[in-house]
């Protein structure tokens, strides 16, 4: 009985401290990736656009990436990758965070469900983005599962009562992927990143261990195939070719959605895009609300 009363007191205090309406007009967006590069790869272009409008964006790596390289591992690699995403975030104008979980060992446990719930609450998120729970990598899959598990819990007062619950459930979104089973990625939102693409490249240029060295699937041969660090212009051109193809393919694949959101003329002209699918477990926004959460479609 006493324990229950103490929990109730903590929750009531938390509810009192939570400001239901932030009143500053700023959106708060949090993007979860399994490793130090995933959130950046999936959503950096859109993150830049939000940040330019004064909204607050955090990119979270749920594991520390400590086995994500073909030649090095452990604590030194984890520190290196944390430094890379911090440098990337600085270029993008956003915040980064790396959680202290070993790469390749993420599990959808109660402890991790509470951890993700707390991180979302602490950021007071309006929008939460993560992988879908169908993916080649177990860490990616379980980030998706944990996001789904948190989609209701973030607003439940008696779980994690040490952090104020959200009064309004965020919109939860999946980032894009190419997997087909049990069903293919089906976006509801497509964002032109034509005007933020170069800044995205400036950011992910800092993730040296991943694209320039190849990450876990790299090799000496891969490193030799990439322009050397001394050739800054060559490296950036190499990176732009790879990412131009990737974001260009995304724009072409979802051209009809871009036209629906931007109109015929602008939608057809989009060169690079990032896309997102609404997770049904969170708030289901109307088209009017989508355009408020993604305030880019009516921009001149």
C-alpha cells in the first residue's frame, strides 16, 4: 500500500512538471537507428530541413557500433563512432546520442523497452522515427520492435514513473527499406531533400569508418577503391555519386506520392527524397496534420 502511494505521488509530481503545451511552436523529433550511422543515413536530409526552421531534432544510435568494422572493434571503435556521429550532428545542426548497448546484442527486453520509453519522453517527442521490424540485421529489427512497444507506453503514467509521461502520443514512423516480406515498405510521407542534400553529405562525410572504410563489410580492397583522405574533393564526389543514386532512386520510386504532396509541377521536379511510413500503433495523423509536422510542402 505504501509503495503504491509512493508511486502515485511520483507520477502526480511528474504530471505537474510536464508542460502539456510547450508553447514555443517548435516540433521535437527523435530518430532511432540501430547503429551510429543508421539514423543519419535514413533521415538526415529531412532532419536538416526541420532544424533550419528552428525545430529540435535528435538522432539516436541504440547500440554503440563496437563491432561495426572489419578491422577494429571494442571500446576504441565505440568511441570513434560516437565521435563520428557527434561531428555529423554538428554539420546537420541537430543533436546526437549513443546508447550504451553492444552492437549485435540488442534484444527487445523489458529493460530496453523502458529505456526507449524514457528517451522518447525526455525528448518530449512529437515525431518518432525508427526502422521497421523486418530487416536483415537483428539490431535493426529490434529497434523497430522497441519503437512499436513504446508507441503506447510513452503516455502510460505508471510505467517509468520517474520520467513524465507524454500527454499526447507522438506520430511514430518507419524509415524506408527495400525488404518485401511480410510486406514491402509503403510510405505515407515523402520529403524532397533537394535543398538539404549537400548538407546531408557534409554530415555523413564525417562517418569515415562506414562508407570510406566499409564498416563491418569493408576490406583493404574497399579502402583502396575509395579516394584517399588527402583527396577531399575526390572523396566528396565519390560519396555524392553513391548517395545521389540512393536518394534519386527513392524519389523516382515514390514519384506519385511526391506529386500528391507537392503538386504536379514541384513533385515531378524532385531529384532526391526521403520517405516514411506511419506506424499504426501511434497517433494517426490526418493529411492536414502531416503538413504541419512536415512543414515543407507549401514552402516557396
